[in-house]
C-alpha cells in the first residue's frame, strides 16, 4: 500500500527522484492544506446543490456524489489518524491537562450553541422559505434545537476529551 501511495504521490506532485526531508515536509504541508480547502469547498458545493435540489423538489446525482466524496475523505482521515494514533494529545503536567479539559468544555459549549442556532435558522427560516412554506417560530423549535445543540456540543466534548491522555510516571 505504501508503494502505491508513493507512486500516486510522485505522479500527482510530478517528481521522479527522492526528495530531501525538508522538501517532503513542505510537500505534505501543501497537500494537507489543499485537502482541507477542498473539503470545505466540497461542503459548500454540496450545500448549494442541496438547496438547488430543494428549490426544484428533486434530488440529483451530483448532490449524492459530493456527499460521497466528502464522506470518503472524512472517513479516510479518521481511520488513518486512529491507525497511527496521531489524534491523541499527551500531557505530562496535570495542570496543563486540566486547562486543556476546561478549554474543551468551553469549545464544546460554543460548538453546540453554534450548531443549535445554525440548525434553528436553517430549519425554521431557510428551508421553509425555499419550499414556500410559512415560517413558524415557536418556543418548541427553539428548545428542540438548543437541546440538540447541547447534546451535539457535549458529544464533541466527550470525543475530544477522549483524545487527551495524562501520562503519569509512577516509579515509586
């Protein structure tokens, strides 16, 4: 598999011989940035395609293909990160670990709030407007999406906290 990836990399980047370590680091950095930009660009195109499909009340193959590309990219990265265990952050200092956990709690709160508000706006205002339905704002809509946002943020916190490891040296 590594030989296949090297051949793919050589044909994609366009070099024939071996590279110095600094050149390899730069190449991988450029490719990582290109992958992230492509991921976000694909997400935006997928949402535009989904909105277009919603307006015309039919789903096209393009929307599903963009979703497939995005999901393949996400799962590939997820499985490779887990395989090589690069998603974990190790702490030797307990105070730094506690500070990282507190930071994750705050980030989880804001991610959940952002997701809940975004979903509320999307489901209450954007989609009904696209489907020419009346816009109905109720306290239940607000509570449902904020509660869902809370669970989303809490889940993201738990997933992120699971990647933090406190390393203790018990040599006594």
